[in-house]
C-alpha cells in the first residue's frame, strides 16, 4: 500500500530509533531526543517543513533535521507553533508528551505518546498529613555574672570535694577518732 515498502528494499536498511519529549516552548513546539542527556550546549535546530498524517497525531520532518544525530545522542528541534493546526498546537501548549522517533533516509517520523507526568507542586499538601511544628531557634545562653554568693558556693563545693577525697585516701575516719578519744587526746 501507499507509504509502505517491502523490507527487502535497500532504503529500509538504515533505520534508527530514539525517544524523548515534545511540547510547547515559547512560540515553538520543541522536540527533545534523549532529554536526560540534553544540556544548555545542545543547540536547537529550527525546522519549518513539516507533514502530518491523516490523524494529525504523527508527523514528518526532513532527514536534515537530524543530520548529525545517532541513537543516544541528545537533539533539540524547534518547530514554529504556527506550522501546527490550532487544535494540535493547543494540545502541546503548556504540556509535554513522550515521543518516539524513527529516523530513516526518507525523513524523521515522530509519534507523540502519553503525557509526561509531573510531580505535584510543593504547595499541594493533603488534608490528612499532620502539621509539622515550627522549630524555634534555641535562645542564646545568658551570660552569668559572678556574685559573692556564687563564689562562696564554688569555694564550699571545692572544699567538700577535697574533704571527700581525703576521706577516700585515708579510709574511714571513725576508728582513728575512737583511738584518739581512748588515748585521752583531743582532736
């Protein structure tokens, strides 16, 4: 049938496949192949010649649109939005779709697929989620002043610690005091 050729035809030997996205971008419909590898240095190619299938969902670009391309390499193609019928242009505006590309010597054949799912915006919080309490910053510690009472308490603590250390070093003072009292000596 028209548009089909036998698999034995020499032209059918060169066929490459790619995947990517298609969607509105400014005043263009942008095709991006291998979007995960595309960078700011991936220069867009502008294409004005475009053909549509009878259902308008598949379309054709000249082979020159991907002249230096091979599978796995990123490519960006910008097509003026005016080149698309209004209904199709409206579908692509503000949305992206998965895209399958077939590249043959006759041209580049593009077939959009399902919409690209995007994550819900950060502002969208479900009602069932518990609210997280706000974390208040810890107050800065107050600087303590040295007062005579604090100095006395510190001295008392140091003296008590020293006495306790002495008791531990000398042992139990009770037998020593008992011996002193029996001998008639006063402490």
